[in-house]
C-alpha cells in the first residue's frame, strides 16, 4: 500500500516539526523500510536544535560510529543563545506581567506601545525579543513555552509580517502539545487573516514581494489546508468543521488548483458523517447538508480524477456515478487498507467501513425493488448472518421501515415506494443554485478586465 501513502506529498507543506509525527507513524505501519524512515528522521532533526534527539537517531542508524564533533559545538552555542534570548525576553515579561500594566493595556496596539514606551521605556524592538525567544524555544522542542511567548508577542506587536509568522508558530505549538480546543481557535483566527481581501494583508502572507496577492493567498490557503488536518482529525467536532471549511468555494478552489490529494480526507470525512444513525453530538451537520455535500463532492471527484484518485475517491465514483456495486466493493476493500495506514484517518477505519457499507446498502435498496439478502451481504463483504443483521438494522434505523418488508422464507427484501412528485424533483435539481451563481459571480468579479476581454 506504499503507493497510496501521501506522506511524501504532504510533507513539503508542513513545518519540519509537524513532520516528526508522520515519520513516527510510518515506522509503525512498515510501509517503508525502517532504516530509510530513521534516516529521514535524522536528516529532519539535524535542521533543528533538538540535538539530543538527533544524536540518539544517529546512534541507532550508525551504531559503530562516534557522534560528529559538530554536535558538541552546536550544543554549546544553543546554551549560550538560550541564555541571551531569555534575558532579553525576561525584560519585557517583567513589565507586561505587572498587574498594573495588564489593567492599563487596551485593544489599540499603538496606544499600548506608546504607553509602554512612555512609562517603561519598552520599544517595539525590545518586544520582538518575545518572538525571537519563542521561535528559539520552538526550534528545540519546547512547544508549550514557545506558544506562551508567541502569544504575548502577538498581543503587543504591530509588525504584520512577524505577527503572521507568530500565528503559524503558535498553531504548530498548539498542535504538537495536543491542545485541540486552543489549536482550533488559532486555526480559525489564522484562516480569517488569510481570507482577508485586503491587498496589503494578502501580499505579505508568503513573505515574498514578487508574488501577486492572489497567488500568495492561494499558497497560504494550501498550507492551511494541510496543517488543519491535524486539528480536524483530533478535535471532537473536527470532522464537522472540516466539511464546513473545505466545502466553501474558496477552499474547494484551492484543493482543485493546488492540492487535489486533500480530496481523500474530504471524501472520507463526508462518508463518516453520512452515518445512518442519528447525530447525537451538538453542532453536527444535518443529514440533508451531508447528502448535499456528498452529491457536490462526487461531481468534483469525477472532474479531478485526471489529477488525483485513490481507492477512497474511486469508491465514491463507482457507487454514485457508475453504479457498479462490484467495483465499489473492490475499491472499498482497498480503501479500508488505505484508511488504516493513513496517519490522519487510521483511528476512523471502523467508522469509515460502517458508514461506507451503509451507503452501499442505501444505494442498492434505492435501485432495486427486490433484494436478495445473501447477494447484498456479499457486496458488503459480510457473511450471510452479518448481512441479515445489517439489513435489519438499516431498515429499523432509517425511513425505509414503512416501505420495506423482509421475507425470511425467500430471504428477500421487498421495497415499495410512491412515485416522487415532479415539483419535488425540480426542487432537488435546483437546490443550491443560488449559492452556485453567487460563487460564480464572485469569481468573475475577481478576473481582471484585460483578461476577461481576451
């Protein structure tokens, strides 16, 4: 299943510290030789200040060799640099942690800077020491301390570029410490900054003045999509938030333009949220919203198949476009292995399989009036007894109960449904047309006049 592993594809869009959990997962899955993964971990750790971790990896990979002398030199420099940056940051902390100062600070950052300068001789350059020390702590793995210093810096600083960098650093720190509620808040704040239509803000996102604002914004959204996977697949309500974010026109466009492999996570999440069981969790998407998202996503999967496909996306296509239940079953068998080996999806393998079988059952029952239970069980990769229980639960837990009857002697299910009124068909076909037209209008307004005339 190594051909379906997305680690190599995703890693270029992550901070190097966020890559460590992915490589640790690859060691567990055995998709690649362990020695190769350890070498990758070592090369990654060499670029940080986590010298003890890098030294331990070096000893595992090269047990017969001594540690390079550069390790001791870098460690000594690390200690001296840490002491210097800590002293510089402590000067600022001693002031802002004063209760009187805390009560005097306001929402206006410029006013706060003037107050600190007039009363405590603190300048913007001195406040930047918080950023430098937070970034340094992050570099050697003290993520909790880095989050605190970056937060304090962002509260006081008026430097837009450093504030944005502090946003990314704070988000990474919250992810690596597993503070998912805080990480979600940070993620939403960062998304608001990126989605700002201000040319000044978007042009500074990539830190490269040669990039156009729109391209810079696209790059930042691409990074945000990858980083958000850590939050959305660990936060209790993360799957709902993932659908709400990824299905917006701006982020769907980003996925289709620069990272179509993210469709794997969107498809898998919508399938998981399409469970036939009633949603108990507050804030969950309604069944109608999930079904609408599933229909829209199916079209996108077919459109983007030339760029990206895997067993998960092909399962959706075979089920809802080709209506080939045999191929859907084959793809689902492969999809189970892909989900089980994926860093973000592995914990949801059972939920994915349960919900995917539910989708097969519902689609099959929607097409055929008489269904052989043994045949359907085979298509679900279940034994006849398991399949019979599955069908009974499906009928009991959905609205099919009044329309479906089980004949145990013939081992069949008979389904009778009244014809759908024409007006209801029209409503279903035109549902969401207004939102699509609005998104199209926004897209057309963003095209320069010269380009549109051509």
